[in-house]
C-alpha cells in the first residue's frame, strides 16, 4: 500500500473521524477532497499542539460537568423523601400514574433542583406507598430519590 498522510479533521467526517481527530488518509483523498473542502488541515507540529490543547480543555470541561453532577447527587440525597399526592380509589389504588414530569416539578418546587424529566426513571406505581426513583444526572452519575405517593 502507498504512503499515507496525516491530517487533522476540522469537521466530523462520516466513516473517518470526528472534529479534532488525527487521521491517516491516502494522499489523493487529502489533496483532492479533505483539504479543498476545508474538512481537514495538514498535520504540522503547531497544529498538533493546538489539537492537544483543545483536547485538554475538553477533558477539563467534561470533568467539571461530572463534578457538578456529583454535587447535584449529594444535594438530592439530602432531600430525604418527596411526597406526591394522587387521587385514590379502593384499596389505596391510585387513579392514573405518577409521571416523570410530576417528579421533576416536585423536585423543583420542594428542593430547588432542576432535573430533566427524560432522565427520570420511575418504577410501576399502582398504589400509595414509598418508591425509589432513579435520576440519571450524567452518564456516570445516578441518584436515587424516594417518593411517597399519598392519598389526596
């Protein structure tokens, strides 16, 4: 196989890599497509240093997001139990169900914690009682909050 050249991608390129990646490609592909279209630049020592600095800043940013999620997990753990009141029928069975939007609204109202309803996992709730709700704050951080479903 012929000689390969290294380029740094400026944009995400399908089946090749993401923006900021250092990739080896055929010289013709780089010369005829990637460089003229502005999808990549030749890998020079100064460009490689810039890429490394960008990568370090991105890692620091991601670590800060994780730290914030850990802090929010601690704040949610100190809340204790949240109470959601629902209309009940015979045998403490509730009408309807407890939704993730209700849990998110209760968290915001009682604890002042903003949580996206799409990140809340609720077990099947069919009656009054105490249930554990899982809240995904970050891909690596999950908090458990107890909710108590009570009769109105």
